[in-house]
């Protein structure tokens, strides 16, 4: 395997997975990736359950990366150019975010990085269709879900999820002047959600939940989803929130299951939800 002359930094955010992650895949195609997760101000606003999940998810991701994930606290616009200089990087990748405040922050960070002479590559991974592609004929946003969903189905199929098959070396970042953490440091004190639950944060847990749902639950999903006492849903919400699985992976796994079983019972309603 031939490595690019300089490594590429991938900044993990709500995309804590290797497969089906276009931005990480782009970085991996260089052959040499420096994986980084930055703890920003939003972390302090998170509740205990979210902090617990994030800590477990980062631990799982770090294991996938053979211990090379760096967890750093601070401002991305200060951390990323410093890390790029220390590690002889000329490119940084990340997955797009879509909240207005997030978009504004990412634009500012991108400007700082480009002014420092760095290439920035942001790619979609969080939504099936980019928001600006699903608009009314007059260019305005939809306000009714049914009309919105019908428009989605008229568009081209969502992009197929990328694989993590490219060979790459994940390298631990050289870091100076910034506080670093282990994933276990982020677990809230006196919070042990793991006891007595079946939750398994991380990419592997997400894939297992999806597999179990399609095998055992989707056939009765249309009716059973309305009864909270039944274990009838996919339990994928936290996995999707933290990006341990992408909506593209879920979409095409459900489609494949429908084709293989010869039945779309429950699948259509699951995809619509």
C-alpha cells in the first residue's frame, strides 16, 4: 500500500463510524488518516444519558481505529490548523451538519483553515437527500410531511453507502498545548446506564440492532409501532443521532431485505418513518 506524502485529518463529529462515511472514506483513500474528535462547548450542555452514550461510542470507535483516535478539548478553529502543522497535514475532512448555527460555525472554521493554506473537504452523510434538493417548485420549503416525502420519492435514489474497504493506516496525532482525554474520561460520574440494559453504543451495536429489527420485527412494524409496551421499533434513534450508522445504510439494508424476502410488509412504513 502506497501512502500519500502527507496524512489527512478526519474530524469526527456526528459520524462515529468507518463504513458508509464518505468524508472518512475520502480521508482513508489517502492511505494515512489522523482521526480526531473535538470536545466543544456543546458537550457541557448534553444530558447524562447522551454523555454516557458518546463516551461508549468513542471508545468503540477508538478500538476500530486501533487506539489512534485523539480526543481534544477546545475550539476547532484553533485546534485543527495547529494539529495540521504539527502532523504535516495539508487536508482536513468532515461530515456536513445542517443546523443553521452549525453551518455558520463550519463556514467560519473552513475559512480559517483555508486561510492557513489547508484543503477542506466536507461531504454529506447524515441525510438521505440534501435539504436544498427537496424544495417546492417555487423554491420554498415544504411544511407538510406527506408532500415532502412524495417529492423525495420523485428524486434520484439516495447515494449508496460507501464501504470502508480501502486500506489505510490510522495514526495518532501529535498534540501540544491542548488538553486530551480518553473516552472513559467523558463518562458522567454516578451514571451507569449499562447495568440492566441491552444498549450497545458503537457501529457494531448499530448494525446488530438493524439486523435484528429486519429479521424479527419489521414484518409487524406497521401496527405494533403504535403500542409502547411492545418492543416493536428498530431502536436505531441514538445510533443515528451519533452517526454510528447512516440513513443510507438503513435505507438500502431495508430494501435488500424486502427484495430477499419477497415482501415489503412493514418496510414501506419503516422507511417513511
